[in-house]
C-alpha cells in the first residue's frame, strides 16, 4: 500500500516513514500544502494522511481543491485542532475519516488500512442493491427502510441516521459524519443532539434483529443482533 503523508513536522515524517514502513506501508511525504496536489497526482497513492496545519496552503484548502479536481483518494485528516467545527468542516470538504493528535500508531495504521480496504471494495462491488441487517432492508432505489415487508415509521432524522448506518453495516460511522447527515447545515443545533436521535432510534430497533452499537471514540455501527 502506498500512503502520501502531507505533514510539515519533520520528526513525525521520519517516525511514520520508519514505523509504517516496517508494517509494509510505503510512506511518501510532502511538507508543503502548495505542493501537495502535484505530489498527490504524481504518486497516485492508495490513501492520503493530511495534516490540517500546513505552510502556504492549509489542509482544508488542499482537500477542497483535490476533490474539486476529481481526486477521489481516501483521506484521513490528522489534526491537533480539537473543536467539533474543525472536524465537521474537514468531513464536509471531503475527508473520509479523521484522527486527532496525539494519536496511537496502531490506531493510525488501522484507520489507514480500513480506508484502503473500503476503497478497494467500492472499486469492485457491483451496482448497489438493497442493504439488509437483521429484519431491516434499505431499498436504495426508493430510499425507504423496510422491517420485513412493511415500511418502518421513522422521523426524517431517524431515517437519515439509519440509512447512513445501513450503508456501512458492521462498520463504525463517526459521530461527526452522522451529525453532518442528520443535521445538515443546522449550525444552531447542539452536537449532543445526535445522541438523542441515536437513543430514540435504538428503542425503535428493539425486536428487529438489528442492534445499534456505540463504539467509544469511533462512533456508531449497526450489526445483526446475536440470538
């Protein structure tokens, strides 16, 4: 796997090249935001790890320009900025995941490999059909979620949340990404409001054969309920 690390800290560049290199990840580095797009196109990496604080052009600008120019490589944001707003802006700009600094190297590797795996699957998967978990079925052509033969009665926010989870069954979806999908453009809504929607949806999922799980620090996932 080839990773492009866009990071201006020389110590971190060296550490990640050495550590991830031992784990069979080929790490190429770029320390300047203004040069990152050219490197990105030239190297054609499998995953990009992108720091937000860069000289000449910050990470959000690099990401926005990359997506606008058609670069679809999965992007993991590395950020020392702790606010929810920064993370949401990154996801809105086209990031696939984020990892706050300081981070654990094992978690960094796991997130990089997960993005790579997901991208490979999307390249080879057939055209999307119904997604099913337990007794639930999401028909993408109609946008409806069925409980066995009947359409589930859900509020618009519950529906948006459940759709996002059913598109990624068995995989965690970050709280920030879910907030963006459930409360799009609603700047006056408190971040904790997503937990209220999760709580209400979890009650409605009782007896459906699907369980909504909380993964601390990662987000939420939907999986088939164990018998």
